[in-house]
C-alpha cells in the first residue's frame, strides 16, 4: 500500500505495528524531498494515515516526517535511540 507513494520520491522506514488488547497501532517514518513545504508533508501524512486506517480498521496511526538525504533521518530506525556518546 505504501509503495505507491514511491513514484513521487517518497520513502519510509521504521514501520512498526503493535497491539494492546483490542487496540492496534502502526507507526512509521516518512521521508519526503527536502524542498517540500511543511504543508505538502502534512497533506501527504494525512493521506497515508487515512490509507492505513481504511486498510486496518480500527487502528491508531503515528507518523514522523523527515527529509530525504538527511543522514540523521537514518539514525532513528532502531526501536531505542541512544544519543549519548
């Protein structure tokens, strides 16, 4: 489902799913071209979240927007991020 956004240069990572009782959760990081406006990124995330909610109802979706090409965007793929030297 998310791969259809790749034609627009969109990537994603850190896709995680979990369930707690009857509640389901999906989280992912979405990478967009660095010249996109905040508004463009927001609109994309709204579409992606709606797609996921339609495919997996009921579900709570968390997204995180990042710019493509920023090396720090890859630092947060692990479940635990350790920022201490």
